[in-house]
C-alpha cells in the first residue's frame, strides 16, 4: 500500500527507480567465455557449450515480419548503432520476429534510409533483400557478443500476430512453415550466434478453431511443435527449440501464447534431448484487461497466476522457461489512471518475480523507439527513453563474456549471392588455418610436461559435444600453446570454442586465444570444447601433443 501511495505522490517513474534500487545487485566478475557456443538445457536450466549456467535476458526488435521488411529504426539510424544500443544497455540476446512471406518471397525493402543528420547510415545494406539484411544483423550482433533467437511471428507479412492463432495459412501451409525453418537451420548452421528458434508466435484461438494444446487433430499445437522441432534438429541438433503456449486450456483463458498448463500432462517430446525451452508471453493491464488485474492485487496474487500458467514448469524442474515477451507502457498520463497504476504495480511484481527466480529467462518487448513499451526513443540512439525502467531491467540482466573471434560463421545458403567485401572473409573453420602458430623454443619444449582430460558431454548418435582440459604438470609456466590429437573415427569438428582450430583429415590442431595463452606451472586451462559430427563409432582421440610434446 505504501508503494502505491508513493506512486500517486511521485508518479510512475519514481516507482520504477525505487524498484531498480531495491533489486540492484553489483555483478561480480564474468568468467571468460561465459555463454560461448551453442546452448542446451538440463532440468530447468540453460547451459552454454561449457556447461556453465546462462540466462537469456534479451530484448525484442520487431519489423522484419511487417510489410516494411526491416526492423524498426533503419529509416533514421544505422543498424549497428541500434545493435550497440541493445548491447550497451546490458541485453545479451535479440529476439527477431520474421514472417514466412519474407523468407519465401524475398524483396528489397524500400523503407530503409542511407543517410541521417549524422551522415551515411546502412550503406552496406543497399540493394539487399530482407533475408540478406537479416544475415548482416546476425553477423554484427555476433561481433558484439549478442545471441539471436529467430521468431516466426506470422505467415503473411503484417503487423501483430496471425489473427487465426494458427501456425499455417492457405498460402503458407504447415509443410512450408517447417521447410522455412529447415532452410534457416541450414543457413546459420555452424554459427552459434543463432542459438535457437521460437517456432511460432502466440498460438491462440483454441476454442474457436485455432491452436489448442493436446486436443488431437490438425490444430494440436503441441504435436505440431514436435514435428517442427524434430525437423529443425535433424538439420542442426544444437539449436534450442522454443515452444510457446496457447491461450486456453480446459476453459482457462490466458494471454495469447502464454498458457502452458497443458505441459504437465502432454509435454513436447523431441528426438534430440536437452534442446527444449518453453516460452510464455505476459503483459500488464494496459495491454488488455484480465480478471486478475484488480486494485487489490498483490505480489502474491500475481505470482499465483504466473505459477499456474507457466511458472510451475521451472519450479518443478520440468524444463527451462523463457518469458519471450513482456513490456510496460511508459506513455503515461500526467495524472495516472487506475489502469496505469496497476500497470506499474504489475511491472514491479514481474521484475521482482524474475529476480527471485533466476532460472527464468526473459526478453523485454521492445527495443523499438516510438512503441509505447519501447526502450529507445524515436531517434534510436543508445540512450534509454526511460532511465528508471531501464534501471529496473538492468537489475535482473545476465552478462555474457563471449569470445567473439570464434563466434561467427557465414550463412550456408546464398552467401555468394549476397557477398560484399566484408562477406568474403573466411568462416571460422577456414580462418583457423590462417592462425599464427606460437613459436616454442627447444629448451621450453624439453621442460614441458602435460596431461589432457577429454570428456564426451552429450552424444546424439550423429554428433556430440566434448570438453578438453589441459593440465600443465611441469615446473615452468606455458606461455602460448598448440594442442594436437588424432581421431580414429569419422569425427569432423563443426565448431570449437576457446581456441582456433584446423582439421586435416584425422588430425586436429588447436591454438590458444589471447585471453587463455598462459597456463601456470601446476595449473590447467579449462573451457576448451567442440561440437563434431560423426557416423559409426565415436572413440576418444588418441596421442595428445602440447607444443609437440606428448601428453601423458
């Protein structure tokens, strides 16, 4: 009650600033490489490629899914400035809505501009289709250490979700929807900037011919999610599959895409384990009135609503949960209305709930300037539109420390067609061949003693994830290292982190990066790992050498 009284006295902004101060925690040092590589799940946690727990604390940037065919702001600002705004304000992931029409009928968007008051902008996007612009945005996001989740927001290009509530239309049937996802899986294969796919935005209309959960038939969303998820993972088994809820389950109505009550009795089952994340959307009363929004609502009453519809999945350890959309209106009246008062209280409760449940991931709606929930102002510079709201969100952010030098890979499809001088740089696999091999003097080599630990972390019969640790068992520090080994099977590395690598038939050579070149005497270098494809058996490597010295 005291908070609401203060709200009336000082206004919405002061309430949000209070929230930021109340929740603020000074972050500790971030481990090098945190968030590296593709991500997977374990219980209700999301883990990076080195099995470190990570949390998606992202932001939506919409517009590709609209008839304009580009994210918001490219008519006033350079795309790199907008991406830096997301990164500099502490968000670690972008959710990018797209449409099937954008993918299947590529066109060059006309709403983009190439100059503003500051000079030239977006010049490297001239003449590119929307899909090629998506490539550029993903590429630059990766250089900033941002991860990307692609969201199939609707079939035909348009504003907002598909009104039918289904994942298909007559022009874009289910087969086309799945084929489009497989195309994107192949396009970004080997590029862990793209960590996953939100396979359909806001399935709904369950009681009126739309998407339903565990109802059987052609509109059963959880079965369609299994079909799409398995088709995607058949192309790239490393991607996270994000599955949203519906709106109605057993006549309990909730937000579009937000009702995951059906998971308890009918979970989504994918052929590749540990790649599923459930997603819900949740908003306050300014978005739409709901029966749980009352002047007497409390933190506890709201928590019971969230736990019933999606929070229980995380609380019971069934799977990770990601709030793919939530946002708060900042276009308030001079004298707040009762609805606006409840909006502020709802946002306070939501941020506190996310603070109290750090295994819940989230992405704020939205980055777009001019939107009533938008982080940025209409000029799309890096300064947040509302400092108090940003401080509140910053209190629950999760920083990553991705080594961006090994984060990138060019799109697999039509890369040549979209090539510019920037695009012709080699992908990580071939860039590794140009790495300067450290020079090791004979005296140092003769004193070197080492041991290598090798672990197969996750194996799905056609590929696997492995981790390596280099132990310096000698009396002298190692300053610059080159690790090599031989595979005795068909293993072919597709992606490696915390090192540069080259593979020649069965022989692999990995060299240090700048931050992990030194291994003290008696110390170890952890965090090195890779993903690899194989067929047949998958025996462990043999004959590890460090700086040409055999390791025991």
